[in-house]
C-alpha cells in the first residue's frame, strides 16, 4: 500500500470489504512526518543526521567457525583412518 506524500500525519483506520465474500476487515495505521532526505554540506552550524548502523560484524565469528569445522573434519578423518588400520 502506498501512502500519498500529501497525507497529513496522524492515525487513520483502513477498512476493506471483499466484493464477493463480503468479509470485512480493518486496521489502524499511523502516518508520521517524513524523515529528512538530504543534508547539505554547507550547513556546518547544524547537526548532521545520519542513519543508524544495523547488523553485526561477523568476520571473526565466521573465521572461527571455519577453523573449528576444519579441525572437526580432520579429527573425523583421523578416526576413520585408525578404524581402517584395525581391519588390516
């Protein structure tokens, strides 16, 4: 659903009715003021608005996981090799 830009901020109720089924539904919707879209660099006396950084840095965790998987695979391979030597 697209809200037109000229819609005033506030709380609205959206209501729908099925054409064939006649089923009715409604939901409350809150429209807020638009966020600033551009900050000019010449405005040094005003606070610069930036977006928050989201997500996580997972490089170290990923490297650790790969090392542990490699070590586990090596142990499994050694164990399988020892088991095969018993049957020789």
